[in-house]
């Protein structure tokens, strides 16, 4: 009984973890290339979620089509914020970019609140479910998981096979060296930032499949924290590390939920949120460069 | 600089607080606005001790106010049965608030202060949420139901004194905390701690090479700032409104406001949090009348503009303007 429940939750954890991983790749990409921590990360996920909600509820557009739409909107937002603020702060002390990305997050939250209001919303995309014996998996979650893996693979191929991808990788290795070799570093920064934001907004679409009625302007804060745990698990600067970090985190979250549910008198959901904070501190304490990354 | 001249900048600071107090005392209907302004000034002054002086930003700052609120709440609700303690319960409450915020800041600082810049910010961003979910999840201190202790406070002090405490004395205590935080900031700025922190803020590696124990000074500033936050939570929240709910006292909203106030006024200056607190508080007050709920929508882009164009804030610019004039020694 216990093992069935645990197994079922772990399967759910892997499915959710893949989406978590994809939702963190943008954060790691931006940190890896620009050395900027996007503290407003969760707000961009929230934008993606609202975009999905709007496209689905008002225009009847399938969430799968919302993924590329969100990606393009995100790239646009990324370019706007890069050229208006981030570009001017790259050379400034770290405090400046931290506060700037944080303010961008607050700005997005308040804008969305102005348009959609602050109550919790959701939508219902019925595409059936599959019974795995120990757990029932809605097809929408499965699609989200497949979508995440596909996007991660595409990003990997883009980095490995295209000139732009190699240019960005060279900037990650050594931005001065890249500049000497004739790479337009400013352009690589702009592209990486908008790509990172695009991925993050697109991940908001995928995450809505896991939160039936959890779409709210302030939903992002929880994902910012989770994304930091995941990014630090994977080594902060590596998008692929982040993807695997997401899988691990999904397993930890759902596995610990199953265990906490057996402790009488506690609220297991709140404890999993506390646990993610503890994991963050422990990793930062013992190995800030990431658990999953080989030295 | 002569010994007494060192403390000249306290004159405009304390004069402003005194003026605010007298205005609120004597002018009908000003008290509510003034108590809000004092809260924001105190919040800014306390936050500035760490963020302004070190250039590190603590996104989980509100957690220290939260545990301070719990410190006061716990001593009131748990000690109310020992009647002989009387009003000493409040003194114990302040002690507990300071002790709890200090302990939490030491625990967080032990991990976070070993890390630099971005990693520090990442380590602190979940502190408030983490602590909130620990209280709710493990159901300690009444869990998510929180605590309401108006009745206990009435029992300890008598109905009338308790009412006076909530509506009047709590605000006076917030004023005292704002002044204390300002005083501590200046003492730090004028001592070895301040010089070390300035060196650290400008270039941490260079400061280290010059033999400054940067970690020690970071910890001092971090704990001081947290302790002041604990006191602020114990007064402005626990005594002014005698209840505590985890989602309210760990709300990141207050960290956002602290950042706005400090950046607006000028990080690392003494008068900055006062100016920032007044500007933010007054705008919030009038915005809540004309455009309720819009203050963050307006202030978020304002902060972006400040970070990009005027990173030194209002007082920072004043400081540059008054350089070389007689006003110089008052503005810092």
C-alpha cells in the first residue's frame, strides 16, 4: 500500500520534475551567460500562465499552441527589459541587477493584477487520462512532460549545432576571449536574455497543466524559490544541469509529500515547501557549485 | 573631524522625527498617517543598516520582523498566567523578539554570509517563506491559525492601558526604534565597522587583501539589522495589532517596501531611509485614497528608473550637491 502510493507519487514527481526542469533552464541560461540572477523569474512563469488562460478561455486556443506564442511573447519581453534596463546594469555592482530584476517581477505582477484581478483562476483542458495501475495520469500532464523534454532537447541541439549557439557557449566560457574572436558579446547577451525569458514564459504554459485553479498574479514567488533550489542543484550556470535538477526536485517534492502525510498532526504540503528551502540552504552550505555537476 | 561634529547628522534626523511627533500630537487626524510614516522610516532605517552599508540585498528580511512578532506574541500568550509579572511580560517580549530574530539571523547568516553577491541573495530569498511554511506545516505556535491575544493583553495591562498601548504607545515605540536605528547607523558609519563595510561594498576582494575581516563586519551589520527588525515586528505588529498570522508577518511585500524606501532615499546614507520613508509613505497614503492598490505598480518602474539613472538616491544626490558648503556636515 505504502509502496504503491510512493511509486505513484514518484511517477507524478518525474512528470512534474521535467516541467520544473524546463521552467528553470531560462534562469540558468541567463545566469550562465550574463551572470545576472533573475530574481523576478517566477513573475515570467506567471505571465505564461495568464497567457495560456487568456488564449484558452477567451479565444479557445489549445494550450499546446500557446507554447510557441508564449515563447515569442517572452522573447519580446526579454528584449524590451534587456535593452531598457539590464544592458545598462551589466557593469554595475551585482546589487543593481538583483534589484532591477526584482522590480521587473513586481511590475509584471502588478500589471497582470491590473488586467486580470487578483483572484485565483484556472481552466479545464479535458484530453482524457491514462491509468498506470498505481496512479492515474491526466494526458495534459503527460503532454506537458513530453513538451518539456522536447524543448530541452531542441535547446541542446541549438546550442551544439548552430553558429549562434556556439557563440553563446563561447561567451559563457570566456566573454573577453569571445570578443577577441569577433563575437558580438552584446548581441549574445541580448539573445541569451530574451531566449531565457522566452523559455521561462513558455514554461508557464506547461505548468498550468499541474495547477487546475492556481493561476494568480502572485503565484510566481513560489516558483522563484523552487527554481533557485533546482538551479543550485544543477549548478546554477548550466541549463542542462537545471533540467536534471528539476527531475530530482520533482522526485524529492512528491516523495517527501508521501512521507510527511504519514506524520500525524502536520500539514504535509506546507512541510514540502519548507523542505525545499532547507535543501537550498544545505546545498549552498556544502557545495554552492551544484550537486549534480562534476568538479 | 572633532568628536562632537561626528554626530551632527543626527540633528536633522532627530529634528525630523520630533517634528513628525509634534505634528501628530497637535494636529487632529494626523496620527494615523504619522504612525504609518514612522513605520516606514523605521523599516528603512533598520533595513539600511545591512543593505545600505554592505551592498548585499536580503530578500527574506521580513522573516526577522515575523519572528520578532512571534517573540512578543509568545511571551504575552504563554506568560499571561503568571500574574505577578505584570507589565514585565512586555519587557520579556522585547527580549524574546530580539533573541529570536538574532538567532534566526545567525542561522541564516552562517550559511548566507559565507556566500557572495548573487548566491547570498538566492540563499535569503526563501527565508520568510521557509519559516512561514515551517510554522504552518509543523503546526508550531498554533500553525496557520495564528494567535490573537487582545484578551491576554487586556488581562495583563487592564483594558484602558492596553487600548492606549495599541493606539498610542506602540507608535511612540516605533518612533524610538526609528531613532535608535538611525543612531546605530551613524555610530557604525563613524567607526571602524562603517569604514570596513564601505571598503567591502566598493571591492570585497581588495578589502580582504588589506586585512579586513569582512565576514565579521558583515555578520555584525546583518545581526544588528535583524535585531532591529525583530523589535519593529514586536511593536508595530504585535503590540499595535495584537494578533499574528503567518501569511501576514512573513509577506514579502514588506521586503519590497523596505527596498523601495532605501533605494529611493539613498542606500548607505543616514538620512536616506527617512526621506525614502516619507516619500513612499505619503505617496502610498494618497494613492490609497485616489488609486487604491496601485502603489506598487507605480513604484516598481520608479525603482527601475532610480537603479538605472540615479543609483545614489535622493540623499545621495543631496550629499553631492552640498559638498563643500556649510551643510556638508549635516547631510550624510
